[in-house]
C-alpha cells in the first residue's frame, strides 16, 4: 500500500491547547506522524510518496470561501492586532445572539471556531493546505486504479465543517477527497469514520446529500467531544435523509461491542454500494489514549483492518486522530497491515 506524506505537517507546531482549565502542550503534535512514518518504514508497508498540488478549487468545492480566506490570513492578522500568544477564540455567537461575522480578528476567531482547544499558529494554514493535498493525491491514486492508499494527513480534518474549525482540524481532508471523487466521475462515495470522536464536520458537509454516505463509530456525545453532534437520531435531512448513520457507544466500550458496530456500519456501506470507500482513520479508540474512553487493544486494530478489507471496495485511508504517541505508529500500521493481509 502506498502512503502519501509531506513534511509540511511540521509547519504546524502549536504550543498551546486549552485542556482541563490549563494551557498545555497539544495532544495533536508533530511527533504523532514521526512515529507513524517510522513504523511504516520499519514494516516496509509500501512506497512513501510526496503529494501533488491541486490548487484551491477542490478546497473551495467543500469549504466556504470566506472561511478559507479567514484561515489564510488569521495568523498574520492576529499578530498585526498586537496579540502575543497563539490565536485562541474566546467569544462565540451563542444562542439568541446575532450570527454575523465580526470585522476584528478576535471576534472572527469565535465566529469560525467550534471549540477553544485549537489555537491558530504560524504555519497552520500551510500545514492544513498541504494535508488536504495529501488526501487529494491519495484519492487520485485510488481513482487511477489502486485498490488502496494511505493519506498520512496532519493536521486531521473530520471536525472541520464548511465554515468551522476545531478539534485540531481546519480543512476536512476526507470530505475534500470525497468531493474530488464525485467531481471526477464517481457516482457514490462512502465515508466510514472510525475515529473515537464523532466526525461532526464531515456530517455537516454531506448531511443533506445522498451521493456521499457518512457512517461514524464514536464515543457517545453525552460524554465525549464534540458533544453537540453525533446522536443516533441524526440520519440526514432532505435528499440526505437516511444517508447518515451514527453509532455512538458508551464509556468503557471494548472491542466485541465496537466490532459489532463496525459490522453494522459495513452492512450499510454494502447496501449503499459505493464506487469507493474513504476511511477516516483515527486510532484514539485505543485503551490508553489520553482523551478517549474506548478499550481497543493493538491487536484489535489488525482485525479492524481485515474487516474493512472484506468490504472489497477501493479504499482510501485518511489519517485523523490518535494521541497515545508511543503506540500510534503500531496501531495505525496494524490497521493497514490487517487490510492488506485480508
């Protein structure tokens, strides 16, 4: 299996995350990909290639123009306003407030942020854009006939909505790849999100559409970020009714229950019969991940990969979360090896 990877992910090296009432070094950090890259090389999974450039059109096919312009300029404008730390939102257009984008950068951060844990830093935009091109290059490989490809994306993407960032995500890599498939001849695309956290951004982007199926296995939003999306009764709207499937699970969920949910998800994918499958691959369902509450083990990820392979679909894996840094390489590559060894 070929991996698409860019060193540009290191341009985003945020120093601050709001967690537990403190500013801490972010869980989402450059070393995550170092461990994955090292493991890929160690096991010889396949070639590791640099991404191609696709310009801005595939980005703007998914994300709002004004939002993208905000991301491009936010860091420079934050500095120009005289702020010294990293850019973190501190005010939001909450219930019964005016939903109008402010002019000042401090207000715009809150307008476009879905959460306060994710700062914008020098290099954030460049890294996010490169990450999207990693996903697009992987999509092109699959579109050209590869049975599978791994887009080693960072920053991740599945929390980014059409005009919202947060959860460490700025551009929705899986959604951009899905739209690229659609714009280049594929009639139906399925996205299977196995990250511990609900892919709220991906759901938001395709919620009223029937040409992209979204299925997510995740921590119950009563207890887990992003809290305000991902309930089982969210199934789509309008033309998209029935094309979103959420499978939330409670704290302490082990692999037996999780695998049963995966079987349900894959049954829905098979029923949909897509031209290609995109897997939003998070390994933060691991038993010692610091910001999740599932109990999957390293060997479980190998079985996960084999189960996904049994669907028999051209498959693009897009890297999302996973924050047990020491184990992220093993767990990620176990999924891919399980897929290849099926």
